[in-house]
């Protein structure tokens, strides 16, 4: 299972890097978008000068992939992650913590270009589809 970070979704829509090619080569059933990523993209959509068009495009995308709600298993995984990273003095951003927690709770590989941030997360499998 692949869990898409916000930047992977953005790069898909922009046709940037190798994200679209890699994503289209994977079964949609093997792709999840965490609730916090939906939130971040929705904020961008609402700020767009073409909000209606962008919302329609994003909604179509979400109908094909699995939207993973942020429930209790994801919350516990994110909480464990946050406390561990803070104890080491290497925290990551709050939304990134929720996204990583979602990937961990679901045994998914996180697809992100933000490898430097997420490589601090022990046990999190990462792939950067942007660069190859």
C-alpha cells in the first residue's frame, strides 16, 4: 500500500517529476490519501483562483483512491511518533506527524519528496517518486 504525502498529490496534478508516471503504474486500490493530506490540498484548492475547477479535479482523484480517515489507530501511531521524536529533539511538523502516523498505522509506504523530514521517523518506509 502506498500512502501519498501532500507534495506527491501536488506533483501528480502539476505533472512534475516522475510522480504521475509512477502513480498511474500502480493500482488505485493500492493507493491511500490520508485525511490530513485531503485537508492540506483542500486549503490549496479553496485559495485557488480556479477553486471550482480544482475542487472537481481533486474530487475525481479522491473517488479513485482510498481516502484513509484519521481514526484511533492513526492517532495512537502519531502520538507515539511525536513523543519519540520530541524526546530525541528531532520533531517534524504537526501535519507531517499525522501523515506519518497514518502510514505507520496502515503499514504503508509513504510517497514523498520530503525525505529529509520523514527519514527521522523510525520504521517508516519512504519512496520519492519525484526524483525516480
